[in-house]
């Protein structure tokens, strides 16, 4: 339900979540590498759009990317 070491969460339709590790995704697929090397989140996530980036132009399956701060386990 909430893995401690995952650094990526895919939010699927219906509320399902899939947890992953970005290093494995980036080495397995160039699209994920491109995604994870995008310019990082704003300095403070409370400003503006909260760290959300529209990815709908990337094609099917990618809608948006959102950065969220999490507590380090």
C-alpha cells in the first residue's frame, strides 16, 4: 500500500496506485528517462501550480506530472 523506498507513484484511474523506483524505470525506457530528467519542481511547491506539469502532448498514457514533498523514511 505505501512502500517506504519507492520514489515514483503512478496514480491510475479508479484510484489505484502503483509504486516504483525511478532508476529502474529510467534505465528500462527512454521515455521515462526523459520524464525524470525534466527540469525539477519549483523551489517552493506551495506557489503557483503546486509542481504540476502538463504531459498530455507526450501521447497516450501521460497526462500530468506532479512533484510532492514526502517525509524521508
